[in-house]
């Protein structure tokens, strides 16, 4: 008996037991659909993360400050931040590989306009922040260097915050209240979009001097964004910034540096590694359901062997070899898993699109995930169908014919 005849007989056997075959296939369908959906969501989250990092600006170094009182770097509670606005001017003057520097003093506050309010992110910075972080002005203008020096209460609002507070009205020229003080909206940012729970459009940019004095009550800042003159100058810029800060903020022998400098490339590599680990984790969890579906195939095939014992005896009496019997049951198991795999691929793609639409999350289905899921389904059919097939091929024809 050739392979085509074996496939036809396998299909006839499955059609004869439609309900049992459907329930068996259901386990594989759920498993494959879960694998594709999980991988699509993980890949989509990774792509969103990388896109957001790229939107943060090119040729950018992030300088973080934070020395704990016990001397540890970047302590949490009780950490002492040592960067100041004077460091910004010093880096620009002393580092030829640096194109621009923008301080970032970040906090959160309740922003009110008439009877509307929004708990949003406040970023204290300078005009250079827009070019470094790839922001653009949609309406109005950014505050000037003179307004930064004068501690002016002016703000550039993000599109999400603007919609929350003003609806369809024009924000420019309006006054909002932050921590009991009035601030004038002088500009609106162009939208950069949300990334998961982090909305880049939900923020207010305010002169850094105003934020430090009027909101945070400190002279020290948490971080600097440093733009190198080119991608090839990133390492040189990092070395120059490190040397300048070490000169301005010396530490005792044996103490760690109170600064940490990271490039966008390092952050992207970390994001990619994290995304890959996340993808493997979700894929592994979803793969368990596919294994459960394979166990269901094995159970059904063992039941099928028992039910068709006399049939096997008759076929062996008529000259069927052990290989023919084994191939027959193995093909049946593979047909079950491949049918389930095909349906599961379709369900996984539809499920990914549905979750992406309903939850506003990016889901990226790739050919690699489809091929892996479908191939794994085929392997499940072979692996879990092999034992029942061997059991069927080892039946003694005389004992099989006597079976009732």
C-alpha cells in the first residue's frame, strides 16, 4: 500500500468519527493559535519599544546622575544627584565631539484648566531638547533661552494632554494651573504616539529653571541628553563627557563614579535582548498548550488502535506488513495535527488582529512564527502518534482476530 492510499484511508477514518476527530484537533488548534498570538504580541511589543527608542533621538548619549549616601552608584531612596545646570555649559564648551546638551528634570503634577484636569509628566528642559529628542512644534513656539534664564512660567503641551484639557479648542495662549501657579501655554508638540502604557504625547515641557526652583526645590538634575556631532563620534563624545564630569565632580579613591552614561545603541541592544527573552518566554508558555494537544492525539490514537484491533488482524492476515500498519496510524496522527495546525494558524492570525485592534497593541505576525508553529504541530503528530502506531504494528494477527 502506497502513501497516497494510506492518506486516503486515514481521512476516511477521521471522517467516520467526526466528533472525536474535531475534539482531538481542537487541542492542536488552541496550541498553535496561542503560540502565534503570543509571539505576535511579543514581537509587536519589541518593535514598539525599538521605535520609541529611535524616536528619542539619534547620536544621543544619556547621562544619569545619582550617588547614594553610602557611596553606591544611582541609589534609590536617599540618593544624591550631583548634576547641575553648570555642567551643561561646561560640557558644551569642553567637549568638541558634542553638538548639543539638554538637561532633563522630570516630575509629575496635576495640570488644571477650568473644570478639566490631567495628571501628566512635567519635563524641565531647554530649547535644545526638541532637536536632540526629535520633537517638533505643531502650533506656537518653544520657549527661548532668555525665558529659561528668567524662570518664566511658560509651557509647551503634548497633544494628548492638550486634548484632555482643551478638547477641540486651541491651547496656545491659554493659562493652566500647576501646583497653584499659572502657566501660559505657548506651543503644542507634534504627536509622536503612545507605546504601550507610555504616552510620549502626554507631557508638558517647561523651562528647567522654573521646574527646579518652583516645583522641585533643588538645583540638581537627574539626567542630561547629550547629542554627538555624528554616529561615528559617539564613543569619543562619551569619553569627553566622562572626563569632563570626572574633573568637575571628583570622587575619593575607591569610590564609584556617580554617573552612568548610556548610548542609544546600548539601550537598543538591551531592548532587543529583553524582547527576545520575552518572546521565548511567551512562546514557551504557549507551547505547553500545544504539547497538551499532542497528548490528546496520543490518547485518541490509542483508543483507535483498541477499537480497530480486528481490522488490524484482518489486514495482517491478508499480507500487510508491520511497516504498513505503523505508517497507517502515523499518517492518521499527522493528518490530525496538520489539520489542527492549519486551522490554528488562521485562528492565531485572526486573534492577533483582534487583540491588536481591541487593546490598541501592536501585534506582528511573521512567517517565521507561522512556519515554526506549523512545523511544531507536525512534529507533535509524529512524536505522539509514533507510540500508538508501533503498538498497532506489533499486534499478533491471530490474537487480533480473536479480539471482541
